[in-house]
């Protein structure tokens, strides 16, 4: 299955990962398996950050609408990378504790390196 996920679904999936709550994760349609989550996060970052223009100096995509409600909050790439990095750190802990195999560990490290590269070499 090659399902495309919305930005909101990706953020929800990252939040599910950090809460260790796979039951409500949008990625469950991909099937069981930790590596499927890592692959989908990697695809999302690769596909959605390479062609996005830089934000204008007068504002960012993370600004909240002027309306009273905050239903229309938009996250910029840096915020999405922060969320993904938090999720991957949690997944790394789970993988190392529950699945001590070199493939997953190497894949997670490569994913973390990709996030650093997308940030321009910063590793916060």
C-alpha cells in the first residue's frame, strides 16, 4: 500500500509514537511493524521538504490565524522536523530495547542523520 498521508496525519502519527500509543496511529493501515513507521516518516520528510520554498522574511507558516479559534494552525518544516525527531528518538529507544537487531538500529541512525542533514547540519 502506497498511501499518502496529510500533514495532520503525520503529526498525529509522531504524537502517537512519542506517547507509545499505536492504537490511534494513522500508520496502522500500513500494517504491523516499526520499520514501516520509520519508512513513512522518511518518505514524508524527503518528499515534503525538498521542494518547499523558504518562508518570507515577513512571516512564517507557523503563525496562527487572526480568528479566535486555533483550528487553522500551520506547522513549518522546522516544527515538523522537531516532531519527527522526537518521534524517532522514542522509536530508537523502543527498537533498541525490544528489537536489538542491527538493521533497525542502522536504519534509525540513518534516519536521524537525514533529519540533521535537512536541518542544515544542526543536531540540536
